[in-house]
C-alpha cells in the first residue's frame, strides 16, 4: 500500500493531481518535440532549407550533448533505485516519467554526436567548460572567466557537475526505503533538476543548432514543472528541498 501523504489539509488531494497533470503534459510535449528534433537533425536542415553547420568539437552544442547525457544518466539511475524502494504510487509514477523522458533525451544527444562525427567523451575536457565558450572552436563568450559552472553554480565535493549526487548520496538512497527513500529521492532530484535547468538554459542561449536550442528550452520548461511538483510532494511528507 502507498504510505500516507502526510498532508490532510482540504484540497491537497486535488492540488497534486492538477500539478502532476501540468508536469506530465510538459514531459509529453518534450518527448513529442524530441522525436521531431531527431528527424530534423538527421536531415541536416536548420530550417528554411539551409543545411546545418556541423558543430565543432568544443562548441556549446557538442559540450552540452556530452555533459547532459551524463547528467541525465544519473537521473535515470536514481529513478530506477527509488522505484524499488517505495510503493508510493505518486513517487513511482514521477520516477517512471523522469526515467523515460531523460533516457529518450539522452539517446537523442548521443545520436546527434554520432551524426556530427564527434566523440561522446573528450579526454581532459572539464565538465561544463563549454558554458564559458562561444559557438566558435575554443572561443570565449565574455562570461568573465567562467570556467563552466554557469549561473554561479558549482559542483559540490564528490559530484561531477552541479546538481549531481555523490556516490555516498546514491548509496544512502539505495539503502533507504518507504518515506525515507521518497524524501531523499525528491530532494536529490530537486538538486539534480536545478543543475540541469541551469545547464539547459546555457544551451538555449549559446548552442548554434536550432533544434538543440529548442530541445534545451523544452528541458527547462518540463523540469521547472517537475520542480514545482516535487516541492509539493515534499511538503506533503513534512519535508522540504535541501536549499
């Protein structure tokens, strides 16, 4: 059986389904766009019949594809962990949606790298270093010496990129169950989405490939909806984001 939500206030049962519907709709739109964007990118058309320019190795387009693929992979991993640690239907459904959406987007990003003839891993390339470059190879966009963490964010000790969980946090999630697993997952995924939104906003500003910019903006919109949903779910469990 699902655990009690911990929120018995009038209207709580109505608010969460409505918020979840909004988040779910954003996820569905992101998936529909992802399918169209893959076809567009595969044809090499940037719109209006103009052939798209292949991104350079260290361009924001390529860097975002590499880094977000790694970022998404951890979200998928955490979602599969919590699915087996709770019977709460709302958390399990959210985890399924996040895993499904981000696995599909990850496949797109890696597929674009293949289409562009670019490697999925570049030795010696710092994570998110592309956020301090312009669309030209190795050029800088005037971010005041930004080394790639963007929006003032920095990865916490033991984490590869901003928002990502550490090995110790993943081990805690794997060892938790019931409400403890639900709260920790929602807190970790909130951090994860906040880091992902900052990165996607960077691509929406800097990437030169139109379909990739649009996909990045779709990620921003969908993950912001899920952030609202997760804050509500945490309140129902007497908890809050980790701030």
